[in-house]
């Protein structure tokens, strides 16, 4: 992959249209989690340090092409100013003359791009308008890169374009995980349903050496192998699909690692009475809620032998103890191996981030992506419009 970064751009005296993701949770008019805001700070500071004027473009919520007061980006101003340590100018309707008249060191936040129906339609007219406002385009919103919108794809083709620091880190990490990884490569894919990750599984069996399947997804594969999974979450109608994925894995030489023992209970509740059984002995009135100790040991053996790990989804119903044990144990081992320099570990997806935070190891992985849909589409091998536009510009 080739794309330009901020290091490749001349920014002094230039207006830098900077696409960011500050679609943060808000309650009672206040930002409750400023993680996404803090992650764009390095890009903004670097633009300022190079003499540029960052003009931030972002969406917030789903206003469906109309101004919705509750979805105004104005609510993010206090958190943005706190993270940057400087004042931020909020602009509802930007124009080139006003932006050009700003003093050196100014930071501008433009109102929600999705207040216009032309944004999500990737209307050339809006892309042209945005391009008229700036001299350089910088995309620092990988999490929105799977959308071909005016502010993510259209304008990138009309101005000198580059990746911001967060986008640069994300693309570098993903290239290391799937593009040109050190082998062996292990992928851990968990979560509730196979149906939501068919493209992902189909792509990974061609790219990785070992594919660990956990969570409710594993039950579908076990059932497809003819095993009784009791009352477990299971997509029985996808048995043929699961068998096709396993056959494809055999053709490509990818080992699929399914649970050999599981933790079962009669109810999904905190502290529910549970026991560990072989996958061949799941009681008919029980549900599988986690992988067992033997399975975790097998996953550990695979991780010890690996040089690259890509992780999406938990191994069990990690939200409720004690069904978080397999996820926590595997995540902590991966973090230990990363600390020792034995493993490049890249993880992403909403549940994955929550699971790694619960295991208290998110900051010990090589890279943890907060981009849900974009991260998944990348793992599926799909072209992301926002990234493709940067590559063309590069």
C-alpha cells in the first residue's frame, strides 16, 4: 500500500481539511467517553506545528441529511478544547474567505457533515464545495473509511491528500496483520453469529495459518460436525455453510481450531451453576457459554507458535462472569507474548475492544482499532473507498 502522510505535505500557511471521527457518546449534553477525541490530537497538533490551519470535518449520529439540533457537533467543543488545550472555533456554514482570515494557530470545527443529504450521497457538488475551502485534505477517520461519502472519498480526489496520524497507525497495523504479516498468523474470531461474519471467515481461511473460532459462532460449526449443542445459540440453517468453510480451510492449509471442551449452564446469569464438559457430552438442557480450560490451552499453544495475531470477537459470553474466563486467559497470554516481542497483535471491533478492556490488556496489544465496520470490512478483504482515494492520491 502507498499513501502520503503529514510528513509528505507542505502545510505552512495552508488550510488543511481534516476528516476526523468524533462520533462520541453523549449524555445530558456532555461527552461521556472522549477516547476518539483524544486519538485525533496528534494529527491536529502536527498540522499546527507545520504552520497549517486544521479545519475539522466530522459526522455525529444519523441525522439523515437534515439539521437535527440534538446532533450538532457543538456538544463536542468542551471535550475537544480540553483535549487540545486551546480554543476551537465552531462554524456552521464555512466559507473560504472567513477561514483564510483566521489567525495562525486557529483550530476550526465545522458542523455535522451529515446535516446535508449530499454527504452520504457523495454528491460531487458537495465534494467540490469542500475542496474550495482548503488547500490540503487529511483523512484521520479510518472508522469512516468504508463509506464513500463526500467528506471521506469525494473531496480526497480533488485536493492533495494524505493520511493523518491515526489513519497512518491503523493502516500500518493492518498491513502488518494481513497485508504482509510475519508467519505463522493466528486469527481469533468470536461473537454470536456466523451469519454476520461469512465474508470475514471466507477471507481469513485464505490468509491465516490457524483460525480460532469461538463464541456462539463455534456452536454452529460444532453442530455442523454432527455434535449436539443442547440449547446453545446456534444457526442450524448455516450448517452447510460452516462445512463449506471447513472444506475451504482444508484446501488452503488453514487449521480451524474449534472448542474441544466447553463451559455449560442451564441459564445465562451471573454466577449461574456451571460445569465443563467435552463437546461430545453437552447436556440437552444446557447451553454452551464459554470455552473450557483444555481449549484455552490449545489456543495458547497456537499463540506461542505464532508471530502475528488478528483478533475479532470474544471466545464466550464475556459480559457475565464466570463466562469470561477463556477470553480473559487468551487475551492475557497474547498481551504477555506481545510484551516479550514474540507477537504482533492487532485487534478490533466493538465487542473485542470491550473484552480486551475487561481483561485489562487493551494497552498491551500492538494495536487496538476502535473502527468497527471499517475494521471488519478490511478483514473481509474489501476495498475501503476512503483508503482507496488516499492510495490514488499517493
